[in-house]
C-alpha cells in the first residue's frame, strides 16, 4: 500500500505540471513574436523610453526613484508589439516578411536597421543583389505596410500599447509630469516615436 502511495505522489505532481503548461502558441502568434525580435522593435522601444526617462531625470521632471521605477526591458514590449504586428499584417504577410528577414539578403537589411537604431546617420551600402531583394520586399504588400508605418511604430495599435502602458506607469511610479519636454517635442529630433510613458 505504501508503494502505491509513493507512486501516486509523482503522478499527482506530474498532473499539476501538465495542467500548468501554457497552451501552445498559434503559428501566426509565433510569427509575430519572431518579427518583433528580428526587427528588434522591442529593444528599440525600450531604449527610447529609457532615454526619455534619463532626460526627464536630468531636467528635474522626475526623481531618481521614479526613474528607477520607469526603467524598462525589451521583454516588457514584445507581446504588445506582436499584437500590433498581427493587427497590421496578414498571416501571409508575416510569413513573407520573416522569409525575407531570414534570407541572406534580408540579414543585411536587419543589420542596417540595427545600425540605424544605434546611429540614424549611418549609411548602408547594398550589393546589387541585396538592393534588388530589398526593392522587391519594399514593393510587397508587407513591405509597403511596414515602411508606411515606420516599422509599425506609427499605428493605432502602437498608440494603444503606449497609452495603456503610460496609464499603468503613471500610477505605479506616481508621475506628476510628462517624460518629454512640456513643448511636446521629441527628446531626439531625428527620432519620431510614440512615448509609452507620456
């Protein structure tokens, strides 16, 4: 009898583990998460928010404790941006974009995005094959949508994600002033972006 009870304990915990396993993600959800990560959109948004917070701290609009409360990581934005990607792009457009980004020519485009995020003045040189692949991607339905929305940053969905996060941060970090300057100008003139903590 004791041996049966001992066998039952691992089975009980196995059952708990199985019931706690999150449901499998749908392919389109996996694709949207992959797109966000390949384009480093979550990293870019996190960097922008942290820079805005740093400038607000330097200008005396927030305190050190508020700045510590505001600091973000890319993971805080990944799911929200993936939701925006699914709203803006069809499953076929998500698949074709990923196929391009994972190709040899697409990796050069991804490197260009990374360099541009680090330094907007960066110039990129494409080989003729890379330029042709880039032009073809940009002319596709997915490419047109991505470039028209500045890689999804200028969309209603992004505004919703930013607005929801701003409301949570305002309460959590007890913000009484906006992160950006009172005149509303972006912290970096060359970077047009939504301010998730405004």
